[in-house]
């Protein structure tokens, strides 16, 4: 197509040159015979129109090639600003589809034209890799920016933001001195007090896999059994729903991702009064540390715009993008030295687990099996 446009341009330019030469040769159009003026003017106008059309078509074809197609399981409001900034910086347009993780993988499997896969949890990236949908990326920028524990050991996927699986508690019902570890939540003293979403959530599948990696299969199965026995209600809704439920006194402790609670605190809504009853606690601070997960991205195996896809990933770990993530989305930057939001700062430092997220891969099937066997629906 581009060759055809080039040839058309060249041909039309020659016509215009001949016309210009013809006008010079004849001294000027004003000196032409009347019967020559109209055809000359008509031919000149046609040539100019054709050249203009070819020019616009050519530039449109070039601009259309400067794109990157993103499949994202993250909500539009969390990524739209980042994509807009990337386009301003590079001139590369970002086309994106927002959908459920499983639907996006189905699109990729059926030939969807994705260049980048953006996911809300390491588990989703790991599963996409296992299904052969991702490609390795050799990027010095990504390797140098992202700590080893927050990217795939073979460079198939890369963490972009961090979040911690925290405990949000009702100050009127729970003394924070009684809180300690994830493991302790299985203690019968918490019977009827634990609020948590379904085990089908990637956040909880990651947490169970994390527990297996740290404590082994048998102990983790005992732990899940204890969690199920201590639930205040059947798992329902997302992390924000657990926060509102604990604020309403339906339970004493909710297991949620840090950024959900930070967003609730930064919002203005009808729940604000009850939200002030809540406190935040980072588990395992005297042991192996709190579980840290990531949102992340990968380049799709059959990406047609691979170079642009890598440029987008590199932009997302730039200081500009990391600050946008931190302030707009209330997530911890994955790149060291980037300032956190005021809310995250107010929570103070915490002990972060140093378990590489790549190690969760071999425990994911066991995590699903344990949840099913113990009745964590």
C-alpha cells in the first residue's frame, strides 16, 4: 500500500512539474490563447486535488501504523490518563479494550489484535504466560526499573504497580493489638469476624499460593479451613464491599488490597462517616512480611506493533507514569524513589515480603484445589 502511494505521489509530482514547466515555457498563463486557458486551469486544479488527496491518504496511513493495541482488565478510569500521556509524549495512539480477564484471553486465543496485555494481578499474567500468549521482552529499561521479585524470571511479564494484601478493621470491634499475621486469622478467636471476597478472585488465589510458598500445602489447607470457619458471611462482592461491610459492623476484619482502602479514604461518599471507624493493619510485620502483589503488563506473542508495545511498557515505568499511578490510583510505585500518595504515606512503612511473585506459579493449581476442598467459594 505504501509503495503504491509513493508511486502515485511521484507520478502526480511529475505532472505538476510538467505543468509548471509548461507555464514557464509559454511565458505565463495570461499570454495563452483563450482556447488554451480553460483546459490548462482545469488540468492544474485536478493535479492539485489529486496530490492533496494522495498526501492526506499517505499521512493517514502512516499515522494509522503508529498505534499500540491494549487489552486491559484494569478499569478505564485507571489507565485512560496514562494512555493519553503516552500518546502526547510519543505520538503513538493507544487503542484499548477493557474487559474481564478471561474474555480478553479468549479474544487473544481467537486472533484478537492485541499488542499489550494489561492485568490487575500477577496470577493473571502467570496464567497468560502458561497458555503461551506472551512473548519475552529484552528491555534494559524494564530490567533496571523493576525489582527482580516483581517481574517474571524469564521476562515474559512485568509489574507496574504494587499493592499489599492488608487487614482493614473496625476500631469499635477490634483491638489492633490482637492483630498479628495472616496465619492468626484462622484462630477461633476470629470466629464470625472475617470478611473476604470469593476465592475465585485472583487476589485470593495469589494469597493462598503465597501461603503455600511460605508454609507448605498441609498448613495452608488448615489455614484456609480456619478462614472459612471464621467468615462473618458467605463471600460476596469485591474488596470495596468488604470495606463497607466491616464499617457497618458486619464483621471485625476485612482482607483487602491496599489501594481499594486508600481510594475509599480519598473519596467523598455517603459511607464517609462509617469509614472513619476503620483502621489499617499490615500483617506479618514481625515475620516474613506482608504479601505484595502487582498490576502488570506483557507484550502479546503475536503483537503486530511490538516496538510500540515495548515503548508503552517502558513509559509505564517512567517517573511520570509511576507518579500518576501513585496519586490517581493510590497504588505503591514499583519503581524505587517515586513519591507515594499522601494517604499511603500516612500509613507509614511496613515489612514487605521478599518472595518473588514468579514463585507463585507452581502453587496456583494447589491454591484452587485447597479453596475448593475447604469450601471457600
